[in-house]
């Protein structure tokens, strides 16, 4: 059974195509026009064990907001489509990721009840050219469109690059656990409701 999907989204602000394979090896091909964001999505694919292609063309002449948020929307939709109703998966995942002086934690529930708890603060307004406030926008858009309850927290850290990257890696590792097929579900949604 293929657990892959492709989603396209075209607006006046962004044109985006995302393809995912949940059972890949972490190979990625990402172009958003924002170097640090590309780096984060490459890291997300590698540590999530997800093959990922992202092509985003956004109104970067205005700012990076639409490009980052809309990419989160489409990535969330693509993974949700690939999960086909959350059937047969473990559903829950968690991870702690240390990066030098920084430690981040993520817990995720693929419940189809989206929520984001965000406890991450940055000491600088930018990493490279990217506004650090956009990381929350990405994670919120991703969680809402995937249908995931995501709790992401930087327990401590100083370097903004490390804080951002450890958060993406924690999300990726938690998601990797949650999307893993669980033979004990016998192909059903892991819920007393019978559906998610």
C-alpha cells in the first residue's frame, strides 16, 4: 500500500506543490526561495524518514509570511492525504532533540483534532534572512491542516539557529513514530470511536 500523496495549491500569493512518501528514506528536494526554511524542511524530511518534494513560489517581494505559512498548510494536507484516514498507525509520538546548548521536546497526536501548544522563544528576530516569528506560523498551519495535536517546547537554549532546528527535528521524530504502521491496529484507526 502506497502512503504517498501530492497536493497543489495556487493563490494570488503563493503557488505550491508538495509530494510526500511516508515510507521513504528521508530524501528531499525543497525549493521555497528562503534558504534557512529549505534547510529546516530538508532536516524535517531526513529525520522524519519521509521522502519530500516541495516547490513553493511566493510573494517574497512583500515578505516571507505567505510563503512559510502556506507551505505549512500544503505540507500538512499532503501528509494527511497520505495517511488515508489515520488507519493502522501508532497515532502518538514524542521526541527530545538536543543541539549543543538547546533542548527541544515535541509530542504529537494524530487525532484529527488539531491544536498547537507553542512554548518556544527566540533571542534574535531573524535566523539568516528568516523572521523567527514565522516558525510558529509554519507549525500552526502544519498542525491545523494535518489534523494533529502538537505540543512543541524549547526547554532551554540560546542560539536561534539551534532552537529552530531542534524544534523541526523534534517534530519530525515525533511524527515518524506517530505515522508508523502498528500491526496491533489491524488496519483500523487507533481510537475507541473507530474513526479519526
